[in-house]
C-alpha cells in the first residue's frame, strides 16, 4: 500500500515539474498574415500582435474570423507541444499515451 502511495506522490511531483516546464515554454504562431500569437505550453496567451492594416473600418467580420483561426491554431500547437513533452517525460508503456 505504501508503495502505491509513493508511486502516486512521485507521479504528482513529475506532473508538477512538467507543468512548470510547460509554463516556461512559449511558441509563436502566425497562421494569418498580420496576426502573431505567442502562447505557452500551458495554453496561456502571452501576447497577441495585430498589424494595423487589419483594423480597418468595415473589416470586422473578416478580422474576427482571422483572429479566431489564429487563436485556434495557437492552442492546437500548444496542445501538440504539451503532448510531446508528456510523452517524453512519462515512462514507456504508460497507459493512455
């Protein structure tokens, strides 16, 4: 029983270490020309840069669609990065990976 508890504690420590590592890793996505998003491995947005030419009157719908596409691409890239890090840090044969 104590072996199982120790294993759980070790897994918690490893998960905490992985979370901290993911917090420190950032990736930049420029899915749409003129929109650059920086997101970390924990899927927290760090910055969003928008070219002023995209902020024209009458372009609201297009801008919203471009922003949505860019944000979804950034989240997907962040999720892929997190999954890769998890696979690297977990023991071989770990269930679910």
